């Protein structure tokens, strides 16, 4: 849902006494900033602490790493746009320092006043690849844009939505027709105004939001309610309206009595900082997928709690949050609207869509279990999924999971009580033996959840019952075992980052 935060602040503006022609203002600011302004190499810029400088595609860039960033460790990062002319400057320092203090790197590249042109986007892509491939930054980046930097940010992000953790903007330009106007923008794009008007939907941020909404990229803007240069109604509010219609998540903070100026409140927006830190740091965590039948639903909450701050946990399955068409289905009825992992048979029935998910989402570890519903015998006593077919299904599923590049863990089937309806006691041992051969052949370790349950003090009494599910205390034990196995595989990944099962 889109939400707006209305903030009322005084109209006292602290101003920066330098600006390129691209940074026009509603009113002339004071000539000096209290405390003065230092420069670097005569440019008037102030780079964040620990900055290193590099050239990419003939353009100057900078990268500031947080204290303690280690080689080989993926570091979350903030990409600031624009980093042209005399930026970053004094006003940017609060946000940059805040990010660095929270373990987030800060970077930018001088695009020489580019307004999101195709040529500029190519330079941005080269910069992104340089930093993620050679400097240890996360594949997903948080971006922050000021004024015309919005065109740089949005146009690159729209073409690379899966590389974006979040987008934030300080009165950002989102509509070329509004600012700088088509005549001026056409000059930037190197084409006649008439041609740009015809092709505007290919270059205008407000028309390129669909891919970002589909990728579920969160957005935060702040803006002034009396901004006449980059009017909110033609920029931020229009993005908000369209992004909401596309199902996107966007927050807007409106500062009353403020225009397109250098008031520090725009740049020291604590809600914006919290937003950036939250989404940037989430990218530094390893990503773990777990899925399975209703047993996975039982231990899911406890597992997620145990893994908090250690991994981003993604749950798919019969009791999952992954919904393709916002409707669940049960066990392969041929009209699947959500991925169902209630059984190996159900997974195979929708394997193509599962393959699409795995192609679009890379994981560090995948943990999976099912089998109880494959064992289930109908009224005629036949297995829902005969053991030989079950083994073949697991072989296909294991092969698909390994292609993702993750380290894969198989959890065996938990015990069946003596009086479970249509599930003879001991059938799980037959299926576990078949699964064990498949996993051994594929080099996939087995998490012995069956053993955790049989070692439980209350197992003998539970065994007399008819419910394959367990009390909360048992699910907590299963979660502890699973968390340990996952963390073990993550440690292996850190030691051997190129390895996978």
C-alpha cells in the first residue's frame, strides 16, 4: 500500500552556496553555509570518509567502504545520484555518514549532468558491474537521488529492477516534460524534440514504473509542497499515483512551506535514513529458501525467529506466503494458482513454474522436505504416489534445485503414528530409504528430522495417536536442528564461495 507522511516544519532554509546550472532553485539561498565548505582537488566536492577513487568508462567514480568491511564479505551499498559537478557536497554528508556508520558503503559516478539517457545508463551499468564484481558489494543496491538525479536513478533502475533494493528521492525529477522540459531534455538526449516526444515513454521515469512494481521495489520520496521547479503534482505525486495503481509500495513525506531549496530537513530526513538502512542491510544477509508439506509449516515460525539477523528466510509451500494469483490450491488438482509443495507429486505437477521462480531468485541454501502426503493411501489402499515414482520425482526436483547454485539440504519424513488414517505405520521408513539413495547420488546431505522426533521424550505416547503433526515443543526442536544445518552450510559457503551441491 502507498502511504503519505505529512510533516510540518519551519521554513528556515540552510543553503549551500554552490550550484551547477542544472540545480536551479525557487529562490536564491544564502551565500554561505555555517562552518564553511571545504573542497577536494578544487572541485568543491566533499567525498564521504574512506573514499577511494576509480575511473569507469572514462568517468570519475568514488566508493567509500564502512569501517571493518572485510574482503570477500558482501557489503550493502548506497548509490548517490547525481555525483556530478560539485556533488556530493556538504548537505549529503549526514546521510552518507549515517549509512557508513550502519555498515553501508556509499558510491557514485560523475555522469556530467546526464538526464537518464541510454548512453548514461550504459556508464551506470559499467559502474555497477565494477563495484559488484571487483569491490565486494551486494548485487542489490539502494539508490538515493536528489533533484535531476531522479532521472539517472529511475531510468537505470527501470532497466535493472532485480538489482534494486530500494529507491529514495529528495524532490527528484521523475518527469522530463515537467523538468527540464522536452526542448532542453531533447538536447540532452541528442535528438529532435519531436522525436523525444514520440519516444518519451521509453525515457520518462513516470512511464517506466511497471518493472519496478513487479520486482516489488520499495520507494521513498520527500518533497516540498511549494516546489515550483520540480512540482510534486507532476513528479512525486504522479509517481505515487501510478506506482500505487501498479501495486507498488511507496512512502511520501511532504515538508510544508518548503520549495526546491537547500533546507537541511530534506537531507537529514531520519525516516528516509531508516528506510535506506532497512532495505540495504537486508541485502547483505544470505538468502535461504525452505519449503515442504505441513510439517514445514509447523516449524516455520520458530525457524524464522532462530535465523533472524543471520539469513533472509523465504518460505514456499502448502502453508506458504508465495502466491502467484493470490489463491491457494490443494494437491495438484490441475488448476494450480499457487505453488504447492504438499507432496513431491504436487511439486512435479507445477515444476515449470517452480523452475521460473528458481531462475529469477538465487539462494545460498535450500532446505526442503515432503513425503507424508505421497505416502497417504486412498480408500483402495494404494499410495498416493508409489515409492518408485516418488524416487523419480525427487530425482527431478533435486536436479532442479542444484541448478540454482545453492547448497541443498533434504529433510527426511517424520514418523507416522500407529493410528494415522490411511497411513500405515512404518511406511515413512520405506520412503526415507528411497529418498536416501536419491540424495546420496546427488551429493545432498540429509537432515534427520525423523530421528529428532523419535528421540523426543514424549514420542512413545504420541506414537499411540493418529495425528502426524506435533506439539509446539517438538516443532521448536525441529527448528533448532534445521537452523544448525543451514548455518553449517552457510559456513561452508563462506569458506568455499564457489561451491554448491
